[in-house]
C-alpha cells in the first residue's frame, strides 16, 4: 500500500486535533455493553419491520431486505445471536424475489454485497446487462432523482455499487475487470461529493480496487463533515445529523480505524445510541434528504410511506455501523466491501 501524501497526513492530523478540542476529554464514549445493547435492540426492530414488509410487499426494495440481510450477517459474524431459522427465511424470501427489479437494479447489487459468500450467477448477469454503453449504470428509484444529491452523485454511487457487487465472487474476476475497464471514463468525471454516501462509496471502492490514496481522501473528508454533536447528515451542508449518514460513515471509518478516526468513531456511536428510540429504530426527517415535495395534505400518505422506507433504511445502516465496533469471531468467506 502506498504511503499517504504529506498533505493528507497533515490534514488528518489536524482533523483529529480539532476533534479532540471540540469534543473535550470528558466526552462520553460508549462502552461495549452499551453498544451491544443498542445493536440487540436495533436487530429486533429490523426483524419486526421485515416481517411486516414480507407480509405486505412483493419485492425486496433497495432499502429493506438487502440491508436487513447485511446487518444480520455482520452481527452474526461478530457473535450476536441470530435465529438461524429466521435468517434462512429472510434469505429464501429475498432470493425468491431477487429477479423483480421494479425497485431498481441496485437491489441486486446490495443483495450480493449483503451475502458475498452466496454464489448468484443470475444476479451477476443482471448487473452486467444493466451497464450502459458509457460504462455507467443508470440509478433508479430512491437512489436516482428523488434525492437532493443530484444526478452525477447518483450515477457515481450506483456505478461503484455495481462494481463492488461484481467483485464479491472470485469466479467473477474477469467479468469485474471488464466492467471496471468500461466504467473508467464515467468514474473519472468525479465532482465534489454532495452526499456522505458518495464519500462512503468512493472510499469502499478505493479500498477494494485502489488507489489507496483515495481511501485516505474519502476518510479525511468524512471526518471534516462530522457535526459537533457526533453525527453526520446525508446531504453535505445540512445541519441536522441523521442515522443513515452516520451509520454509513461509521461503516467506512471502521474498516481500518486509526488514531485520526478513533475519537470521531466513538462520538458517532454515541450519537446513534443517544438518538435510538425505545423500539430500537431511529427517526429520520426525510425532507432533509428527499427533494420530492410531500407537504400538501393530499400527500400525507406519500410522506408516511416514504418516511417508513427511510426509517428502516437509516436504522439498518445505523445497525451496520454500530456492529463494526465488535471483532469478527466467525470465519469469513469472500471479502466484503
């Protein structure tokens, strides 16, 4: 791995120093018992919500079943008690609905990332067929024009997401290499990130495929965007922290925690625990993320439904972010992003 440039090293040091001054020596840091209790509550919330989703819906959604499987697999690998019969039911239901891409092809990518050890050549084929002539993938649904981040962020995120998904299986190495080569020009057009998720996907992509300097850059930018309360907002420039962005940021930062990020991680964890509801989920103000106007009285149902989607989405990512605090105790298979 290449050494980080002096400017990046200096920048991350200054970020860590400023964080220490801002938080202070007496800032609360969650202990293992508090973190474990938060994860257990959130897993129970996701279980209940997933049962309702499967009873009422006929598709996985980009925001429900893949994130549910991802959170539970991450927890299981770290020694949390996951009912094997229940988890098997979740897996079977999700894969039985995996060819229904009405919610967007991103669902397929997230499903592969959630279950990287499960060969799914039919899902690989769907992803390959979805690549556009310019090498990108077209974002869909909530991941496209419903969010405030803009089309360029959405395209870059979806493209990196699909390439990460293709890279989960060693047998797909040649397919992944070809798709990445085709996507080179599209990914070279990066603009300043408009969402925290963009920085996270850029960091995860660089962590898997390189260059390593891009990982350091994404991490440094994430640290810079952390709010004084310890959380992150999904859209860059928003003042209110939310569970979706905070969970995603913690996920990337904890892939390789170091002295420059330890304080930020602790305060991100504390923000999530301090804002967790009694039922294990997290509230989220979708008007800070979605650009769709749902303020009219006749759109009350649309607001309620969309809020339910983002509540689960944010709670799932918060769970994934929190569970990274625990070491892996179960043998890992394929490399995860």
